[in-house]
């Protein structure tokens, strides 16, 4: 078969039916990346951009795409100054070192930050291209915190921690934009997980093109339209070496959903793209100005403008059933009950919900060893909780 663009012999077959040669395939993939950035208009020329690297296939391709686009000498040159950031932990020191080498081949600086800095919330920028050193007590507290939670909650919480670290370190190097390299596969898993753990209202932030929960730093996903099949071809054509593979904790909701999605994809080629297209439709992303935000994940806590969630519905039943059997005239309308819930959060199983934490983070909060949380966060939650 011949390439459908230039009719030379084909080397790439996508979705079992589209034939391309290496050249045309690379042109199309580069174009997809640029079109995704262009269409969404979030970049200002000469902006500092931080690229969050995991070392996986998506991350390896994203780094190469950025390098290619910024090295062009024509009008198509991508005018940004890239910096890289990698978050490592004790079990992945070798990986971190491989990522430093990966970045050196592109002559781009990488800041390698230990995830445990979350514990002290002192986000000091380490020296570029070296592993950040960290004190023993922070390292231990972080491990204890993560180990105190069941695997599904720990996976979810770790994603929130990584998001906070990306945003905070971006601010340190004056980047108002962060690129992350989630592939459509990761996003499909994240979407289904979000729905399962009660983060339905945050789908657009977690799975869409742009996460603008922070006022100063936007996280964008410029390769979200490139499939894993295309990424694998890209890696093999350019002979790149991804240094990291899956890191989801096994025996968790996320790992079950991940194997469910990839097994389905093997037999039904449209699975992942259908899931991702659905995500674009169900999201309702607003510029959230002045609304209260969750202290852990920065999602809106704007209960008044939200339709009633399953959690609120359960709470309404709970409040009504706790009342005397005689009808209480105070609660004639559902809105009265919602009002009551907002003012009396202690009637809820999660006392901090909707005031300081979203539903998903409240669940994690109820499952973790609270004494290990960062002091600043403990203090905020405690001070705020005194009024209850
Ligand atoms: Zn061709
Ligand atoms: Zn939250």
C-alpha cells in the first residue's frame, strides 16, 4: 500500500486503515501539536513554558515536539522558552537520572524535584540538572502519608500533589503555562476514574485541554489529540527512548479501569477516542473568579451554582431522616435543605465538605493520616474547622 498523501511506499498504518510514509506521518503529527496550541490560543510569544516530564512515551514525544518547534528557523518557529520539571521519589532515582540525560540531549534545563517537598510546602527551586536533596524527616512523613491511604485514594491524591507541585514550581521560574503530556489513553482512564470517585464536576479540568484552576498558571495538554498508536510510531521513527512506563499503584480502581480500557481498545479501535470525545461534551469549564476553592485540588466549591450531586442527594435524605417523624415546617423546599447543609456542615459525614474541600478530596481526607498532612494545610483545615 502507498502513502495516502504522497503515494510513496507506506511505513505507517494507523487505525488499521490509514497508510502513510514516515515523512508525511511526522508532518501530520507536528501539525496536530501546533494546531492544538494554535486553536486554543493560550500562548503569548516569548513566554516561559514549563514542561512536566514523566519520562513516558507521551512525555518523550512532547519534549521532542517542543524542541523541534522551537528550533525551526522560519515563520513557523514556536517562540517560547522551555524549562523542564520532573517529580521524583525514592523509588525512581534511576529514572530521574535518565530524564536529566534525556534533557541534556536537547540542551534544555530540567529541575528534578522530590515529591516529598509537598510536606513542608517550601517550594525552593533546586539546582538545574541535579536530583533535589531532601531531609530524612520529610521523606519519611511523605511515605507515611501516602502509605496511610488505600491504593485508589493514594493514586488520586498523588495526582493532586503533582498538580500543586507543577503549579508552584512554574511560579518559581516565572512560567504562566505548563505543558503536560497525558495521552488519550491516560485521559480516558482519568475520566472514568473521576466519574467513579465523585470528581465528575472536575472532569473538564482533569481531562480537557486546559486546567485553569490556578489564577496565575494554566496547565495545558498539547498532545491530547495524538493517540498512543501515533506516539509509538513517532518514538520508533525518531529512535527516541522513553525511560518510564506505567506508575499506577496496582490493585487500585485506577489499575482496574486502565486494563479495562486497554483491553476494550484492542477489540474496539474507537473506545478511547469515544471516551475522550465524551469528556469534551460533559465538561462545563468556567473562569472561576472569586469563588471558594478546595484547599487541596483548587476546584470550585460553588455549591449554589451546581446542580445537585449524588452526595448532596444522600445528605438531603440523611437530614430529612434525622428529623422528627412529624413534618418540619423549616424544610418545605429542597432549597431550604441545601441552605441548611451549607450552614451546618457537621450534619454531613464529611464535615469540611463544600466549605474547604470538594467531595473527592474530602473522601481522601477521611482516609489518610491527618497528622502527616503539610502543616500549612493542617492549620488551614483546623482553623477553619473551629467554627463548626
Ligand atoms: Zn507520504
Ligand atoms: Zn478537592
